[in-house]
C-alpha cells in the first residue's frame, strides 16, 4: 500500500499579533526552492510603499500599470495640461510671467549682492570724477544697465568661483567696493584711449571682464584660491579704495 499522508486541521493561533500571523501566512504559501526560514518577508509598510497592498491571507496583488503611470505623472505634465486649457490670451500672459520669473531667477541668487554691487559701482564712479567736476552715475541707471545685460551674471560667477561669495556680508560689501574701483579704473582707461564716455552701459560691459581685471591687480590669487584672504576682516570701503 502507498503511504498515507495525515492531514490535521488546526485552528489559527489567535494569541499571535496581526503582523506575526501575516508573516506566518506568507511563509506558509511559499513552496519549492523558495526559502522560508531565512528569507526576509516584506513588512506591510514595505508592501504599501511599493504600491502592492497585501490582502487577506498574505496574497499580494500588484497595482494596475495604468494606475502607477497616473501616480508617477510629473508636475510638469499636469501644469502643461492646465496651461493648454487656457485661452490664447491667457497663455500669452502665462508665458510672459514665466519669462519674467526665469529672468529674475537668473539675476537672483542674491538680490542683496546685486544691490551691493550696483551701489559699489555708483559710489566708485562718483569718487572717480569728484575731483574733475564731472557727474556720477546714479544707482538706478547702473542697475538698469547691469540687469539688462549678462554683466551681473559674470560678476556673480566670479564671486562663486573665487569663493568670495563665502565671505560675510560686511566683507563682501568691502570686496564689491574694491572690485568696483578696479572696474571703474579699467573702464575710464579704455574710455580715454578710445574716446568713449563712461556711461552706465559701458561700465556694465566692462564689468564682464571682472575676472581678468582682478587677476591683473592680484596675480596668482585666483589660481591659488587665496582671493578671500584679501578681504577677510575688511569692513566697509577699504581706505586704499577711496
């Protein structure tokens, strides 16, 4: 006679916690080469995080693919969908506002630093022409010229690459003042040779050469990473910049 298997029906152990019963049930459903004792069983929380909520008995039903795709839809897709539902006039307004926001973000990074740079340039040009009876350039004109070109982008990039942006606010203010003096001297020198008046636009254009101007005044400091040491501990406008 063949061997007879004895099947014994047992009541579930209600003394176990819900989590323990869940793990035991999942283990009991494993067969063949699947490890049982040493195989880690995913927790209910892990299953939920994987979008595979467990059902009764430990069975796991994957979420439909279309539901996953919906849940993973990017914010950009949803925004574009809403934008396309606008009228042509509203879409134009949206594009204009986005363009303005992008431009402001490009100039941003630190609005305070931009204002410090504009003020430094304005003060420097006033000091430069004071003894000659000339008129300076107001901050409004300079700011308009600086922000209308890539000038501020070059200055901000220089500040970051030279690590001058890591200085304190007071030290950066002193750095901007000295840098502005260098730029103004360079602009006036070029203007005198080419018979070009130092306008706000011309000054902004010369500001784009700030890296070369600094390297000319302090050779080797940029390469060695010592630029911040020049302005450490300085407050306000350095005496030699006046």
